[in-house]
């Protein structure tokens, strides 16, 4: 008999041509049954749903059946039949089974119901579980939504460098990259490290943001976005921090802060809508298992326009809340960097929808943000979300060479690292704006997971870079 | 008068509603004309084409006109009119001009015709040139083609780690990542570096490939691809090497080497077709300026099926060529790792189309490739292209635990770094296959550029990590 071409289980489950001969390949999730018949739940990763394989035990030899255990890899041929009991519309009546890979009882995923903590320790196997299959399929879909959103709007994907000799932003929290022998580095006469012998002939670090290079691209290609890994050597062991994470940073020439807010709101709604439209089964699973409010929260974001409010007004609302007896852990006053509890109060308690806070005090924001006429605030904008707090941070950029130069000087940023950035303001400067989205923050929102280590395949955290 | 909404120049040049009031914003490429009228070529990065702005000098004040110099940033409002002379179908008769950013004569891009070498030194400004605008728009389009190709086929984009404590492949050419003080690293009693105090509590490196982690994902999600930066600390100052480059690595459960070849051929044809369909203007420019054979070569790849040939047959053809008097720099014999000249001979001279060479000697290929029955060769496949040589390298993977374990042992790869990889063969192993494409290699092919430093925005090479 001829070999039948394999069909992915995601496609198989949509078919209604009962009676067709089909082939499925995948891994055994469960096996149950009686002395006469076995029911195998087979999964191939294409969907969270399993196809049920019905095995008439009398038709197969015992040696083969012995190897059909949880985790084993099978190739199954048989007839597609209508299903009454499996929770799916169709199942396969097995005619031929081949065990491609056996799986003995040392397999760590044999039993269900492992804790997320345990699964983190076997990050190499956890994509085989329902939970992480769902999370990583959503991760793919969100990446695709992002590329499609920007492509449709004429943005160009721009690769900013990962390794950089420039240390403009926060050198203290950067990872150093080197090919020198740590044990016996070459030294200058004065005892300092001789970086001339290092690979790049100077100290080099991993990037903390592609924004500055992104501005170079926006002021030539018009509208660009980055989507790449960024790094923080912050010694924070929290459910919100990763040493290695992915960022998306669009930057657009001729956009002002209002265009920027419109873009951010359109963008995030597009992503959330994509998730609901394309990942219904995975989201339903996560909603039922981890976060009963997930679907409602996602649909909520799409329903209404985001509130847009100056920081100063936001602080007034928070101060009013304190006067009315609301307790915050951290103090609220004009000039304070808002904590997550403050952001969430505005979003979840006060407005009951997403908020874009604008015009922050310049002291708590970065040097490149456009200075307002009041000389106290800058044209920053943070998008605040339920459960997450800040999900997007951005601003209109300072386009004026003199003002930018002065601010860099005031903050003591070394001018030797800034000349190329300042050139964008020197030669044909233009108004422009952009923002950054932490990809894993978006994933926390669309998956309902509560630890950021569970939305990236191989989390890098203090004391852990396994696999 | 109300402000008119800006239209991107790419969209403007498609319009035929002459008489409409329009607004364009962009940078002055050239200005020429007479005492009565100026013609400004304005570009905003959305396309390689400029829109011509016609300025009746009598209508504008001299102070403003003085600032309309090469590189200056303008906002122009006026009437869209049919054009006879500008090379485009339409142009703008200016009614209102605002200089958003001036540009004095210290601007390095004032005159045309800079060498690629010079432009590399001002990598922060080179995206403003026709050449690099074209290259980076193509770079975006190739990335979008790749994501779309895989998404349409049910593959999931999977982020493999950038920082890794595993040094399975070629530790000698890896960059070390650390937060230790290079000058005075903490030491153990025996004088060795105390890595327990490093960020990850162990030595850590930048990834050289995401394949091994990609296999973990393929054996759970079914079909995945990576698309991320990879690093080689190779001290090679050649037009073919970068220390930081982007790789695409698809990996598919249940695929054998034939499926893998089909996927690779479909994939690369899809990318080339996308470039021809979507980037005609940019490709025509590069064809005319740098590589007169570019369009013909791109169309050539689409026309015919790739030749598929075992390495052993390929070597016979090369040996025959040598016997017939063809001179190669490097010797040809069974067991030799083919040089670019050999690959190009097969592709450009002998077959005159792309070639997929298979079943290489195991000694010159990686440990994870599926071993053939002859015990001498492995199920490798390299796709060889005109001008480029090897553009894709891949294989069916060794699925057998015992064989793989033995090969890892033979090659002396530390088993402590391999346990998690071996688990894929231990628990429900399955046939699978994949390949790697160097993104910049693809870009060299579709742009016709000859130096790899000119197809990535900020090249990282020995002694250079600027911007």
C-alpha cells in the first residue's frame, strides 16, 4: 500500500471528509482505554488540540503496543471518522502504527500538573506541554502581527547593532563583550587593560536599546522599526525582569507626540485583535487554566479609546485618591517616577481602561525627549495597561540641535559617544517621534501569564543562562 | 488656510489627480534651476524616487530660499501637476515651503559619487544615499518575505537565546559576555577566575547558532524557524565576514533530507520572487549602478529546478575539469571541504544553475547530521548559488540516540553541554531536518553588492564597533 502524506493535526481537525485515509505524526499525550480498545491523544505542536487515535488492540501486536507510552513519537495511518466522544469532530481509526521514538518512564513530563517553577528547570522540554505550546504559538503570532502591522503601513524593519562600543545609556547595567583572556588580559604600562588588543580595539557592550540608531534610520528612510534582543545586567530576581529580552522600537520622521500616541494605540489594538482572531484555542486554554479574566481584558482593550492625560493631571488624581484614604506603598507627588501601583490605580480603578500619560517631568525622563515650553516637562508618553502597568514608553524627540546639546552636557553624557547622534539634528533635522515596546510585556498581557520567565523560551536571569 | 495632511512620496508619485493640493516632507537631494525657477528633488526615504518641487522664485523670500540646500529638510505644500521633464509622471508646484531643518556645507553627503569605503565611515548617514536606501529597503522586504513564507506554511517563529553558557560549538570563536571587572576579576584560591561572581554564575558567550535550541522547539511545536543575530569572533577582515550577522534557521519534525531540499528551494525562490515583485525600482538602480547582471541572475534562479547531486558526483565533475586543464587555487579530492571557487564552477560553469550538493563526508560536517549507511557520508545538503557560493547549509539530523551519543564522544564534545540536546533523542525521538541561511548572504545575492559590510546597517568587524 502506498504511503499516505502526513497531514498536520491542526489541518486534520478541520476536515470533514470522513472515510478518507489519513496519516498523522506526533507525540502521545495520553493513552487510556480497555482491554479491547485504546484511545491515544496525539499532538504534533501545530495546535493545542489533540487528535484521538482509536486502536483496536486485536489488530496490533503486543510488542508494538507496549511502546505506545506518554511522550512516544508515532506515525499513524488510518481512516478519518466522525467522533462522538473525543471533544473533536473527527478522530482516526488506526490501520497502521509505527513507533518512531520510544519514551521510557524517566520522561519528566509523564504526569500532568507540573508547577511552572519545575517546568522552568526543564526549559528544553516545556514547549511540549499545553501551556508552553500555547504561549510560544502566541509568541509567534504576536511577532507576525507586529511585522505585518508595520509592513502594511510602509515602515522598514531596521537592524540596529547588538554589540556596541558606545555607552551612551546606563553603562553600569551593561554586559561587556570581549575576546581577551579574562585570566591574564593584556595591560598597558600603567596597568590598565589594553583594549587595543580586544576584538573591537575598544571596550564593547551589549545594546540596551536600538533607539538612537533607529533615529538615524528614521531620518533617512522615513519610518522604521526595530525588533531585536536587548540586554540589562540588572541584578533583579523578579517576575518582571530578564537580562535578555526582545524590544520593538518604531521611529517616524515628521510624527509629533499626537501621531505617536495614535500609532501606539493602533499598534497595540492591532496586536490584541490579531491574538483574539488567530489564537482563540490557545487563549481559551490560558484563560481557563491561569487567568479567568484574560479574554475579558483583551476584549476590553479593543472596545474603547485610551484615555490621554498629562502626567500633572494623573498625579492630581492620585493625590486625591490618597486624600480619600487610598493607601499606596510609594509616595505620590509631582516629580515622582510613578510606580506600577500608581499606574494600575489610574487604569484599573479610576478610568477602567488603558491610559496614555504624557508630558512627564524632564528630570525623570531621558535626555532625547522634546522639551516643552514650560521648561519643566518633556513630550513623553507612556501607555499604561491593566495588570501590566507601563507597556509602551515613548516620546517626541528633541529636534533642536542647541537644546539637545545643552541637555547632553547638563547630564554629563560623554560627547564623544554622541557626535553621530547629534549629526541628525545638525544636517536637515526634522520633528520625529517613536516608542519602545517590551515584547515580553506584550506577551504577559496577551497570555495572562504572570512571570516573564514563562513567556520567553530560555529566560536569562541572574545566575542562570542554561540551554 | 488649513494644513494639508502629508503624503509619503512613494504614494504621491502614484497619484494622477492633478490639481489636488498636497503636502510632501523630506530632504533635498539636489536643487537646480534658473534665476526665475528652482527644481528641487525631494526624497523622504519611502522610495528611491524623488518628487520634483517646482519653485517660482518670485513667490518666496530670499532668506527662505537661501536655506534650501542639499540635505535640508523641507515641508512643501502645493498643487500636484503633471510632469513632462522630471522623469516622474507628476510634480509639485510649490505654494508654501517651510524649512524644518537647515543643512550647511559641512554636510558630508553634499556631493554625489562617494566611494562605498568612505560611506562605511559615515554609516550613521549612509542610509540617506540612493544606494543604501535601496539596500535597506530590500533588507526589510527580505525579512518580511521570510516571516510571511514561514507563517503561511504553519511554522512558528522561535527565539533562541543570544547569551548562552553552553559552548558546544567552537568555543574558540566565541565572544565572552561578563559583568566582572576585567581589571580586577574575583579569583578563586588557585588563582583562576571566580565565575560564581559573574552575572550568570558561570562563563557565558554569545551564540554562534540557534540550531540546537531550534531542534528542541521543532520536536515539540513541529515546525519552527529562528531569525536572530549570531556572532563569530573570527579575526577575518574579508568582504565575506562579519562578527555580528543575522541567521534564519528553520527546523521541521518529520522532514527528511528530500523535504528539506524542497523547503530550501521553495524558500529561496519565494524570497527572490518577492524582491523582484516588490522592489523593482531599488533593484533596477542597483543593477544599473553596481551589477549589470543582477536582474538576469535573480530571474535565472526562478526559472529552473535546482540541480541535486551527491558530493561524490560533484567532486568527480571537478576532478574531470582539472584533468581538462581547469585551474583551481585549492586542490580537489574526495574528502576535501569545497572552496567557493569549486562551488561556483559547478554552478556557473558546469550546470549554469543553482546546485544542491548532498551527502558530504562526515569528517567535514557537524556532529548532529544523520549518518548514511555507507558510514562515510552524512545527510548534509548545501545550496550553492551563482556569485555567492554556499547560501544555505543544512541536513537531516541524526535521530538515533546511540549513534548521536557515539559521535559526540568521538569528537570530544563535553557531554555536560549536551544532555539537554540528547534528551530530544531519548524521549520520543523523531526524524527531523533543517537548514541555516545567513541573512546577509541572501542580501548580497538580491542586492548585487559585493561587500557584506554594505548590506547590514552597522557592520561589526575586527577593530570596529562604531555607532
